[in-house]
């Protein structure tokens, strides 16, 4: 004797949803960095925290290293002012990723930011916090 067929199950009702576009963390980092005003500095951690990745400072650094390497992106968008991003103590820890060891300092000084011994002078005064400035 054959088993009786199981009763047919009606398909679940489906709802139409609008797909949410995928977020690109690097692009978000670049966008926030472009908002840092000339003559001001922010930190890797402040950008990470603003983007919801409280412990994502290192990923912000990776995003900034890649920022101005893509020629196609540079043709479409403004360059990313990565020189305005320093560590939480105001140190120019990203200086090794610029064309010359002094390029980051030179760019900051061209905007009126004083740097001594690879540290931003008056760091707390010049600090731009995206969580405060952008809400």
C-alpha cells in the first residue's frame, strides 16, 4: 500500500520589497573624509565611529590608502584629502603611505596646520569630529 500523498501546502505569501543598495565602507570613508574642512584634522577612529564601526580604525586606514589609487574613481570624484586624517593623538601615522615621507606634513602645512615632530600642534583645537559636525 502506498502512503497517501501529503496535503499540498500553499505557497507563503510574498511581499514586494525594494532592494537596499549595498553599502561600500571604503566609499563611505572617502565621503566623510571629503567633508573634513581644510585646516582641520580628524582621526581614523572618529570616522570609524561615525560610520558605526567603533573599532574600525584600521579599516579606515586601508580605505584611505586605496582612496587616490584608483584612476577611474579620481576621474569621477574629487580626490580624498587623506592627509587630514591622523591618529587619536594627532600623530601623522599615515605619512608612510604618501609619495614622500614629508608629503602629508607639507599638505597639512599648506592648509595652515602646524606640525612638529610628526604631531599636529593644537590637535584638540583643530580636531573635527564627524559625529558632532555632521550629527
